[in-house]
C-alpha cells in the first residue's frame, strides 16, 4: 500500500467489532498500517450482546450462548487469549423439553432438530405417538426431491416427516431459534445440512445414522482436539467477547454515541455523523441491520438499498426472572423448553439459565429466562412491560407450577433485531453482493445475510475484513482465508 489507507466500520455489535479486529490483525501481521475508525450509535459496544450482574445473578439480555459446531467464535476466543474463559453447559442435564398436552416432555437423546439419529430413544419417547413415529420412519423410503431450488422449512419437514412433526417439533425447535414462521423460512439459508442429507443419502435419517457411524469410527482422532459441549458461553457472560475485542482494538479509533446519518461515495467514502462531523475513508464496512444499511445507502444505490430494505425483521424480548429454588416445584432437570405455536400459548421458549450454565445465580436460587415475540407472537412483544411480565408469570405457573412472584425480573426488548430469512433469501443475498461490488471499497457484514448466530456473524465479518484488506492492498482477487494467526497472550 502506498499511503496509509483509511477504513470506517459502522456498527459496534459483534459483527463490526470482529471486522475491525480482523482488519487490525491482518494489518499488523502484514506490517501494513491501516487507519481504522469504528462508529457506533449507542454509548456502549456490543449491540444486542449484553450481560450484567444483579444481586449475584448474571443476566444475559441478548444471546446467552453460541454453538461450538460453527468454529468462528471459538477461534476468535482463542486468538483473543480467552479460550480458558469459555464455559460449557452443565454435563448433568444436557437435555431440553418440548411442551405437549400440559407437560414438558424431554426431547429424546440423539434427536437432531427434526429427525432422530438414535433409533432406541426415538422409539421409546412419549413425545410422539405411534402414528407419528411410523410416519417419521417412512422418511427412509420417501424419494428425494428432484430440485435444488430453495423451499420453506415447513414444506421440507411436511414432505419428509409429516404434519405432526412440523407442528409439534420442527416449528418450536427451529422457529424458536429464528423467531420465524417455518412456512416462510428458507431451508437453504438456515438448515442446508438437511437438504444435503436428502440429496446425498436420499433420506435425512439415513444420513444422520451414516454420519453418526462415521463419527464413531473417527472418535479416537476427535478425542485429541478440544471437546466442547454444543452450547457455549463465557464464565462472565457473552459480553466477555465484546470486552476483550474492544480491549484489543487499541489502535482503532472508537467513536461511541455517534449515529451515522449519511453515506456518500465520490471516489472516496464520506460518512456523515449526527453531530455534523464528516469522515472520509478509502473503504467502508457496514455492520448494521439490513434496513439501516439500506436507508444509509439510498443515495449511493437505490437498487442496493431496495434489496437490503426488503429483508424483513421481527422484534423479540427476553425476561430474566430470579427465584429461590424452593419456589419452583419443577425439577428443572434440563436446559429449558420450547413451546409449539399451535398450542396457542404465549411464550416462545424458556431457559433454565442457572441450570444450563454454572455461576448464573447464587446458591439455592434459580435464574430463568423467557423468550417472547417473533413472527408468531407479535402481540406479546407489543404489550407493555407490566402486561408482558404478567403473561410470562402466568405461563411459568402453567409449565413449572411457580405461584410466587420472582425476587426480581428484568425485561430487555430488541426491536427489529431478528432478520427473517425467507425462501429465496440466498438469491437476494447474491443480488446484494453483486450490487455492492459495483462500489469499490464497500463491504457489508451483519446477521442479515448468511446466518444469525454469533459464530455466523463473526465468520461473515472476518471474511468481509479479509476482502477489504485485499482491496486496500490493491488486490481485488478473492482472499485466501488465513487461520494461523497466533493467539494473543494476555
Ligand atoms: C434476544 C436475542 C437472543 C439471541 N440469542 C442468540 C444465541 O443464544 N446464540 C446466538 O448465537 N445468537 C443469538 N442471537 C443472535 C445474535 O446475537 C445476533 O445476530 C448478533 O449478535 C448480531 O450482531 P450484529 O453486530 O450483526 O448486530 P447488532 O448487535 O444489532 O449490532 C449493530 C450495531 O449497530 C449500531 N447501529 C445501528 N444503527 C447505527 C447507525 N446509524 N450508526 C452507527 N451505529 C449504528 C447498533 O447500535 C448496534 O450496536 C440472539 C439475538 C437476540 C436479539
């Protein structure tokens, strides 16, 4: 690079921070200084990731965990030198429940979102009646679909496993993660592994069994690597990731309480802040919800703005509730439960937070966290705090028999925070990407595109940063992903 290049990253959630960190790593290791400014609207970093302590409880507002199956967050933690702070779930109670006919019924061991990978536990479970088990078993003989076009999660599950599996299992398990209506949710974006199992093995169940056998054969090789539980957090909560990222961004200028109100491109990027300040850069990385990015990019490209703004979002809220253990009659012998929408009940899910992760509540106390809102429960999100708390307490009385009021509760609302990946979403993302490439130095990240989870956001942000770095070096060829950066010692 001839002169020192300037970059502006907009958005200080996990996506913006991970992009800024990756860029600063690359610039350090390549001895190529880049001037990075990160601009965040709020007075704090982290976006929807917020952990706080109250009376000895550790409350998560947004995400309470990330999955180890997608390695980007673990790899980032390793590079930050905080692998030792990663916390696995409680070994003793690695299961969750689905609400059915007035009871919380355990999800059978080996059940993978929509399909069993263990025949014995599947046959024994009271979660499904015999006609549903028979219908699910028929999946082995249903021929594969002859099209690679995207379809909805509902259509896929209905086709392969039948209506009851969709209503009673897939909708609460998958719909809960995406707070989406499975009738519209894109299979190709959210669960491509199921489409792949159908394509490769002709049956999801056959594919899951084959993969399980393969894993068993390779288990000695796997045993040498780190063994994490599926869900992970940090001892001091998810915000550990944010704190450590911001602490490492020593050379990045971080501007808090600085909403971006305007972006223009005139061979250089010009970013206007609400304060009236204007910043210039060679490249700009935008890590905002898609509708915000769309609004800001309207003066740059109406087509790109239109595509971005067409991604719908839903609002969700979490309600943390603290109880003495003795006030809860239920055994709490799991991580929590999900509630199918067909039941007409009002919450999406509830985590037994202090059972799932150690250190979330003082001894003899319990922390629960209810999840409300999303595409199928908008009216609950729209209620005021008092009504929402009453709804949640009524619901918890029904599932867990809790009569007493919590010692305290805390409601966090996330308006328009959950992008809805509709059928055909990947085509829309490709269209967005191709339109964005017309503008040199423009890079997009965030949860709107190819995955909503924290590891997805990290991966997409790092890829955007790598592409940006190549661009700044004057090389627009696809970058080779470098994964061998050494861990930073604390
Ligand atoms: C309640 C909830 C629970 C979740 N649970 C999980 C979970 O358990 N596991 C998991 O993996 N994922 C979970 N997710 C998803 C995951 O947390 C998010 O997808 C991810 O954190 C989004 O990060 P982000 O940086 O892309 O966006 P955000 O966190 O939304 O950050 C965007 C940032 O941009 C800032 N901003 C907005 N407009 C402007 C502007 N004009 N100028 C400057 N800055 C601006 C915002 O203030 C914000 O800080 C959950 C999400 C929610 C809401």
